[in-house]
C-alpha cells in the first residue's frame, strides 16, 4: 500500500538530514507503532507519507502514486490526526457537512459508534470543548473516514486516564478492516497491546522494523533473579519483580508478552545488533 | 484486563475464555462473543483476538459456524479440565513438593490443613 524508497529529507536551512536513504513498506489491515526519541523524525515521517512535506530525494508512494503530488485519489485515502490542532468554531454537524464529501466511504454509523464509545455527545460545538474532547471528536472522524491509512501523532496525549482505555476500545472496535493505522507515540503502555508491528526510528534509520509475531518468536521477555542471568540474556533492567530481561528465545519455549519499553531501551542503546 | 503475566497476550485471552467455559459462563453449544467484541472488551488488536480464537479452534474447544460465529464445543469443559489437571500434576505439584522439601513440611501437616479447610 505505502512504499518508501531511498527517502532523503532535511528541513530548509538545516543541513542535518532527518532521513538518508530510508526504505519502508506498509501493508493493509495493520496497526503500526512508530517509536523513537524526541527529534528523531517521527512526525516528519508521518507528514512525508501524507504529502504535507516533500522528499528531497527518493519517493513515497501510496498505491503507486507519489504522495507529494497531492492527487485527490491519494488524499482521500489518508487521514492525519496531528498532535495539536485547532478546530474552527463550528458544530460537529457543520464540520461533517463540509468535510465528509472528501472521503467517499465516510460512515456516519462508525462516527456515531466511535463518539458513543468515547462517551461524547453526537453533536457539539467545538468552541465549548477541551483539547482532549476535541481530540476524541477528531479521532472519531478520522476512523469514520474509512481511509486506507490513518496517521495519528501522539493520540493519547491530552486524554484523561479512563479515555486512554477508551481509545484502545475505539480502535479495536471500529477501525475498518482494510485500514491501516500508524500511531506515533512515546506512551508505549497506552498502545502496546494494540500493535501488529513495531518501528523504532533512530538517527534516520529504522533500527527495529518487525511484526509483533516476529518479535515474540525471536525474543523472550521475562523477569529473572540474579541466579538466572545466563548468557541468553541480551539486555536487562533492574525492577521490583527482579531483573526485567530480554533474552534469545529458545525454539520450543512458549511465547511471552512483549515489553515494549524494554525493547525500546535495548534497541536505542544498540543491544539488539542483529538488525 | 491487565496483561502482566508473562504468557503471550493471545494465550492469556484463550485462557480467559477457557476459564469462562469452566465457570459455565458459556455452556456447550453457546455462542461466544465475536472476535471483534472480545478484542474490544480486552482492548487488544483484532488480529490478536483472531489468533486466540484460532488456537482454541485448533484445540477443538470452540467451533465455527460460517456466518454465525464461534460456539463452545460439546466436550470443551471436560477437555479443558483434563488439560488443566495435567498442568497441575506435571508442573504445580512438583513445585509444591519442592517447596515442601525446602521448608521441611510434612505431608501430614498438609493433609490436616486439607481436612480442616472451610
């Protein structure tokens, strides 16, 4: 669906390359987690995919068409939910009337279901809403657009505690079957059980690009005490339950739940050097 | 649900459904929640829930009726109990015995506790 080839990008007036020869491909019906430290280019990558920024070299194509051309057939398949935004002083009804025409498969039913799941009224005036409430409406609209690709930048920032669980419910229950979602985030615990695939971006490289299945087949995530720290251990952090450990998984041992924070720390410290 | 336990999430989901079959929340030939419903309830990715259901279908604990959803197999409860019993005998009991030896607990003390249990 999305192919990124030899992508190069730097911001004008800044020689530092954000991307230098990045290659990546994205498929349908997947939820991707895009992780990386501050300033590694997560949001920049989302904007390049959406055609909001243009590559210096290389290309980003959506269904074979370069996204930088901003062709209607591409724009009607991508919905971006930025980290922060202003909504005009309209009611949701008015907003819907103006915007839904751009998305041929827009579904009122899904919109109402998402809003209900988020505990939001089905109509509201944006003027009277808090940031978190606007975010819930905007994300509901994004899912209801039924675009092939949804890009969400820090979707759980600004949501209150119960709403983070509601966010997971909304995505699990309403994301259309053929749509893919990229969630760029630092809040790994808010989203880890939703993900199909993990990207970790560092110094213009994807240092981790693997499905959750591949990670679970390759690594064991467990807690071990001092006597169990054998040479299968790749990375460990002390914790209350003992050492939190990533180890090479033995072929016949059962799969374990991925500890995304531990994986992130290990990867960004260069401990997973097999990639 | 909190996935703190070490098992893979899809296995924990499968275990949870098995618990519900043992508790007879779902009886033989009852329809269980759809993949989508179950993934929403536990806030997980639908593909993970699919994996849990496939595992249970492979083990013949649930069966699929095309277009209608998944149902509890007639023998499911028996089968889960047999499986769990095997796990108890092979894993939990040896660990219990190991602890008893370590702490010098005589089997008689355990039997006494067993007979006085409320």
